């Protein structure tokens, strides 16, 4: 999936990836897509819930295996 802006939250755990996402998405313009990279498994539940609460669109979540463990990539479209 293609993103306009990437946010690296590796090494941070709940609630920091969501807090960092909330701050970063304010810098985007409507329609832009933010890719949030995290190694916190909690992002699988937290990001869709945050999108439901804030009105932004959750486009998808990808998982990858890395040497250091699982990596999650959440894609969020700014809608307001």
C-alpha cells in the first residue's frame, strides 16, 4: 500500500504509537495517507479503534517478520 507520509514508532508501546499518530496526522492534508510502522502488537486493535473514534479511515494493516520480531504497518487516511 502506498503512503504519503511514514511515521516510525518502533520501540514505543501503547499508548505512544496512537499519541504519535494523533500528532502526526494533524500535519497532513485531507486525503493523504499516513503509514504507521510499529512493533507493538496492540496497534492491531488500537489503530482501528482510534480511527473509529476520530473519524479517520483505516485503510489496512500489514504484518511482516523482521529479525527483531513482528513489524506492523497501519495505513490511515486523513478524512477531516
